[in-house]
C-alpha cells in the first residue's frame, strides 16, 4: 500500500450553491480518497483530502476545475498531518 498524504484546500470563487461539495465528494469516492468538504461563512469551501498521493492530486485538480456552475478563482492548498480518515463527508 502506498504512503498516505493529507491536504487541506480553501477554494475561493463562486463555489457555494453550485453543487461544489457534491462534486468533490463524487471525485473523492471515484479516486478512493477520504475527507470532507464544508461551506465556510466567508463563501469559500474548505476541503480535506487524505489518501494515496496520486489520488489526492487528482481530486485536488478536480477542485481547481470545479463543476460546470462553479467559478473557481483560486485554491489555497497546504499539507496537513494524516489523521486516518475513512469515507467522505459534506456538511
């Protein structure tokens, strides 16, 4: 099994009310990545990703593109400690 990595993203732009969290959850499940996507009060979406490096990178790339109705202006990304997450939550 490959080493697990964890990333936290803060996605800026028109990313609330456009099914962004569901889009990220679908991508994460397709790639076998655990984590969460949560709307923040400032209009951003905070995404936590954990899994194999290539899979996390693929979901991160999907976040940068967003679903059709979203307009992603920028993504702030940082490495965070692996927490042993399982599954993907939106809330």
